[in-house]
């Protein structure tokens, strides 16, 4: 089986360029993708369980991996939420699926976002990890528009090992992430 395109690009061009730019001597010093977590918080799940099942199904279709249901850790009366309620779903992608998902996100999904002006370069967390939100799951081509009853947003967290905000930004930019210039 061939490696994903983005993985080959990382090892052949991106990592050597990062090592040279930031004067790293050991390849293990260079930032690298560790995992991607895709999370859907389904607030309406407290009223109707079908919303959560639909979100988990869509997330499974998008990522190619079965979604895990997340449970509320504590009760919050303002949100009508009780401890133990199912409130969302998530998928953690690693390895081949992670690179394939990131490739699809960069080359197919992000260009389909309406009124897109670039990703914010300020969404790094101080440790080199990047977070982005998508307002609806229908920007993914795998989702059949006729089967979607309610649109659902999602959060994508890209966890980068050995990264500072600066090195992670340069790595994601070299992989093709369309950051806007501030």
C-alpha cells in the first residue's frame, strides 16, 4: 500500500526544510503530526437522542472511523444537562487515516466553505497544537445532503508533537493549510 500523499510530502520536503530553517540537527526534533481529534458537541441530544445518532453517523462517514459517544462529566442546570448524559461524539485519527483526513480537509473541504478568507493563524494553543471549527458537516463531500436533517458544527484539533506555535505554523503552512495573513 502506498503512503498518503501528505505523509510523503512531509518526510521528503517539509521536515528537511523545517530542520534547516530552525537549525535542528536531529530529525526527531522537528514538529510532526501526532493525532487529529474531530469533535461534535450535540447540545440538542438532551432533547432528542436521534440528533446524537445522526451526528455520530455523519462523523463516522467523514472520518472513516466509528465515532465514540461523549458523556457529560458534571451537571449544569443552565444547559439542562445532567451528569452521565450523552452530549456529543468524537473520533481520534492517527497514522494513515490522519494524513488522509488532513489532505481531504486542506484540498477539498476548506475550499468549499462559504465566504472563506483563510484560517486564523492565532488558533494555536501555545504548545503548537492547532484548533479550527467548522460550522456545518455538509462541507464534506461524503455527506449526502438529502440525509441531513439538522446541520451540526464540529471542532478539529490537530495535535503536533515537538512543536512550538511558530514551528507548527510553518509546518502546517508548508503542508498547504490556507492561513490568512494578518
